[in-house]
C-alpha cells in the first residue's frame, strides 16, 4: 500500500549562484515551526497565490504536515483528520488549499477552507495510489488523479460542491501503471497533464471545462522507447501550457504551448535539462535546470519576455554540493516566486523571491549552474510504497 511523503523525496535538486540585484529582487527564506533540521527534513513550499500566501509541507518527525504562510509571514500548520502525513499542493486566490494525506496507507484528498475547516474526499473506485489532488482554481474546482484497484491511473475534477468526475485521455493505456495524470487547472476550468499509452510513451492533454480533450506532443518528442514523450505540468488562465519532453535520444527539453496549439521548445542557459514547474498569466515560466548529470547542484530559473529570455537564481544558503541547491516551484501573477532549497546539510527550507518594481524577478547568475535530477514523472515520484 502506498503512503505519502514530502513531495521533494524522489526528486533531487541542485543550484548555482546568487542572482539578485541589490535593492531590487528580494529573497525571503523561511522554515515552518517544527520543521526538522536533520537529513532530508525541513520546509517545502509548493504553491503561491495572488496575495502571496504560500502552501506547502514540512517534516520534523518522519511524517509531513501541511502549512500555510500568510503574506505577512505568519505560518499556520495543519493536518488532515486521521492523517499520518499531509501534503498541501495548491492554494487559490481565496486561500483555499488542496492536497492529499496518508490515511492508513492509502492517499486521500482534502480541501482546507480559508477558515481552517478541512473536508476529505476520495475519487470513485479508488484503489492503488489513492486520490491525489494537485491543482485548485479560484472557484474551488480541484484537479488531480487517482489509481483504481487494477492499478490503472485516471484524472479527476472535483467541483466546488464536491461532485467528482473522472476522465481518461484518448489513447491512454489501460494496463497497470498506465493511464492519465492531471496536474494543473486554470480559472476557466481547463486542465492539463499527461498520460501513458500502452507502450509507456508519454503524451500530453488539455481538457476544457466542458470535458472536451485535446492531446498533443512536442515536436521532436520521442516515441520509440519507454518514458519518452511529452509531459505537460502547468496551465495559465490564457490556456498557455508549459512542461518538458524527451526526444528520441532521451535528451530532455522544455516547452511552452500556446492556447492555439503552437509548441515552442526552450533550454535553460547551459542546461542539459530544463524542468518547468509553473506558469503565470503573463506567461512567465518558473522551474529548475541542471547542466551536468553527476549530482551537482540545482539552479532555479524564470523565463519571460521582459527578462530577454531566461534568468537563473539561487537562494541564499543553498548548498553547492551534489543534489543540493534551489528549486523554483510556483509563480503568481505579480511575478513572485515560491519554492525551496536544500542546504549543505541536505536540509530543506522555503523561500519567497519578490520581483523588483520593474518586474524583473531576477537577473542572470554570474557563474554557470551545475546540478542533477533524476528525470522522473511528476507525481508518481512523490509517492513511496510501504
């Protein structure tokens, strides 16, 4: 049976060097009260809303707990009822949080109201892996995925009134460990994610609020080997999608897809792999990069037209050893970035990167970044089986 653990486990990150202009962009680092200081413990910031409230999780005792950090810096921790591990994955403009928790070895979903009230839920026919919400929009509609008793994965959307609709992308495989995973939902209810076909090749989709689905592949995405293909991870309110793909040689690339369907690839400066994690209404993309496949440190990045391309950044205190560094995770419509970093003791800490008044969140790093990360599917890599 599966159990949840901190989202970062199974994904190793690293960073480069500070990329902050004096008097402009500002880093704020933080730790949740009770966050541990041991190897692999600490604070993980996953989602930031329009007002600057951050949701995430922390670990200090072997079991993760959820937290919400107010714009002023006050941190409130919480746990789903009966939980032995709570992961907060997304926060909307109203301060409502979605996520999942471990309930006696099976993941269940939860939604936490701004007043702290928590409602738990499970997708229909849930079994293997349980129910895993990953995105919530301003209307309180939640998107995520679940596994059924046959270990087939399905996407779901949960309406604000609690009604749950499951869905499968056209062409999704129906065997064990195949199927559809939904990760992000925008204000209009459009959802993006990816799916495995019967050959374990990955393809991406956009699902409209009315249920119509469009599948797509990045140009050059590989189709001749397990794990190749296209992984969409985030959609903004304009319907622009970001993600990454592996080509026929297993080389990794990032992409942005417009609402009309045009896909453009991009690479971080000097990167051998670029992993987007979020996109805001202006099309700014945040994520992380690595330049060497040997466990060296990770570097965050933000991509936007006003930056003239891609700017790299490193949180103060981020380690420079193997699998240490900075992970940019979420960006709001003001250009403020939330994420976490790993220090030299392999302890995790949250950060907030506030942009300059001119809107340039960061400037390019002065030294090339190096890092490694195992190229694993978002979501599945964050579940550990007992």
